[in-house]
């Protein structure tokens, strides 16, 4: 038997020590129940020590320095085990609930409870381990998921950064230190001026003259005032033939500034000419202009009259509202011969250029930020600017909700054409130029009266905006000759009577022409245009029928009307 005891398993040893602990607790409880009211915690502690010692002595074989005891009071043990000695025992005030008496012997009852408690703790341990295993698996799965997510996020961020840097590099590829120094930064939210250039770098010119900047001139020069706070944009075309003093380079056409010193020199010359600081710069190559328009799905315009210039611009566009693709928009921006009958074809071309820019702005401002950024990326190869993708998108977002019909203005520098030493120049009307710049600086339309712009009602407008004729003040005075271009007798006299009622000095005449549609011919002056608009409004004739006199009609009257078949009712 002694030999058997000496070879007890570890599990039995644990059982015995647990039993010893139970006996000790029992003894401790008995001591508490026997104690007098005056018994101190120290007395109880001594009784407990004696009980534990008795239990160990009863076991006989094992004298371990470790014992298991419940964690009471200040007992400091992480797993319930603690080295014990006489000096280690601290006094405790033990509080226990009284249980009902039992017939079962105390020793047996405590031994049974110890076994049960031990078994329960092992079952709970198995469950806790399984739960821990399940939690560990879930934890590993979450770690894997978040690891993959973080990897994808890093990859996406890297791609986004690469796209951003690549696009910005393309936008700024043509910049240099001289241009950067020529630009004057404006305060945040303050209005600023931006120079927009259209440079024709077609293949023929590059092949014949080379691709160096000195071989190109700016065909389109637009000074834009941008007011983010009040959501107003003003576009002023500067005729490319405008004479300016370039100092050491003498008096030259303003577009020569580009070939003489590139973008930086262009900024300096225009800044001095307009007496304003220029904060930003953008240059568009006409050969790539189509990308800009196509990237936003075309532009919507309204042409008051057909525009046909197949030979030079490759376009034949009907009158009315329509969507232009990139090639059509480029052709309209280049066309000047379509307006030869009006004289000063460059003025009409410039007006259409401003209109297309406004149509582009109107379309872009309807896009969400991501689509805006994508559009900028698509045109990055076609544009050179000091502005980044974030600058462009951020500025565009500030103009969300702008009323393009009321808050986007357009005009051109007031000039008169002069032939000097066999070369045509545009000579600036300095007083009118100062007046215009003063109005622009105040956020007002460049022209107080639309009648003073000869292109109004002739060139296109942004689709959906008020028609051009709505901005013109008709004049119902002057001499009007009414000719019958139909087979209906008395039609001219009938229409002349209507014009007299409106205020004109009108009279009927015969015509050898036979027309399907009417024509209104004026003397080519701004005053004559206003009278022609009044005639068109009175007789319900489209404003596209208004044309300047090329010498084929009488010049002793202000207006000549040739009635067409559409006037027969």
C-alpha cells in the first residue's frame, strides 16, 4: 500500500491537495463559528493556520510548499496558487453565509464538493478552450481580411498618386521658371485674371518651320476675369492683330509676343496692355482641341444663322440649337470666312470662340468631381497650365450653380482696323478700352449696350441661354425700302404699312428677285443693325436674315427688305 501511495499519479496528488484545502477551509469556518464576538482577525488567522497544518499532517506523505486556497481579500495570485509559509499568511476577516445543517459527515461532504468543483472547472476549461480556438480563428480571418483590404487600399492609393502626378506633369510640361515668375498669385477667393491662349501648332507648320516656340504665334488671346466668390466670369478677346508697344522689340502685333519670348513674354505683354496682374495661364493646342470637346460629350450651341466655311474651316452648320462634336467646334472656332459678308471676320470668329468656351464651362460644371478629374486627365496632353488637377476641379466646384446666361460675360477689345505700311493692324480705342476694363473690374458686363457689339445676333450663343436678339435694343426709326420678292401682288405695300405703324419711314418698291425666304440688309453700321433688328421683330423675320450691305443694294436708305415666300399668309 505504501508503495502504491508513493507512486500516486499527479491527478491524485492534485485531488489530495484540493481535499487538504477543503479541510483547511472547513476548519477555518469552524473556527469562525466557535469564536467569541471579541475574536480578532489575527485569532481567526491562527486557527486557519492550525487547520491547514492538521490537514497536511493527516495526509502524511506529501509536504508541498504550495497549497490551493480561494482568493480572498488581498491575496495576490494569478492562477490560484501561492507559496505559503507561516510568515506569508495575512489576517483576513472571513465572511460566510450560514448553510442549513446536513446529516452527511462534514469531511465526506467537503471531499465530494471538492471533486465536483474540480470536475466542473475542467469542463469549463474545455469549453473556454474551444471558444478561445473559435475566437482565434475568427481573429485570424479578420486579420487576413484587413490585411488584404490594407494591401488593396495601399495599391489604390499608389495608383491614384501615380495618376495625379502623371496628369499634373502633363499639364505643366510646357512651363518654365520665367512663366512662373511672370504670374502674380492672387489671394484666396479674390477675383483673378487668367490668360487663355490658342496656339495653332499644326503638322504643316511644324514640318515647314519646326516645332520651336519661336515659329508659332497665338491665334486666340482671351483675358479672363474669374470671381469665385460672386460666381462671375468675364472673357475678353484681344484681336491677334492688335498693335502694342513691346519696348525693345518695337511696335508689333500682340500675337508676336509668343514667338518672341514664349508664354512668359505673352503674359508680360498682355498684363501691361490691360494694366492687370495675371495669376494663371492656360494654353491650348488647336490640333488637340477636339479632345477637350469630345471628352465632355460635345457642346450645345445655338446658331442664329447657318455657318458655312467648307474650304477653310471644313464646316457647314445649320441654324438653330445643336450639339457640336470636337471637329465641328474646332471648325467654328477657326471660321472667319463664313462672316465675310459682315466684314471683320476675325471679330466673329473670336465671338464664337468665347461662346464655345462658355458652352464647355456650362457642360463641365454639371459633372461630378470624379468626372471632372477624368475629363482633365483626358485633355492633359492638349493643355499647358500652371494649375494642377486639384486646382482645376476645386475652382470648378466653386462655380457649381452659376447662371451662365447672366453671370458669364463676353466682349472684345475695342479696336479699329488700319492699314499701316501695307500691313493691317487693329488700333485700340484707348478711352473705350479703359471704360471696358473699369466695368470688368467691377464685375459688370464689358459693354453697357449689346448694340455696340457687331457680333451680337450673328454669332452663336450657348444653347438654353437667352437668344442674342433679346439683348439687343431695336431701333424703330429710319428709312426702309420694302421690295416684293414674291408673286403676291400688294405684299410690299402691306408690309410697308406695318413698318410705318411701328415708327419707320417705310415705302414699297418692286424687285426682280424671287426669294423663298426674306432678307434684311443694313448699312453696316451699329446703328443700322439696331434698326434692322426692329424691322425683323416687326415683320416676324428671323434675325439670321439680317446682313450688312455689300454694295448690291441701295445705299440711300437705312434698311432694305426683300420679302420672301414665307411672308405670304
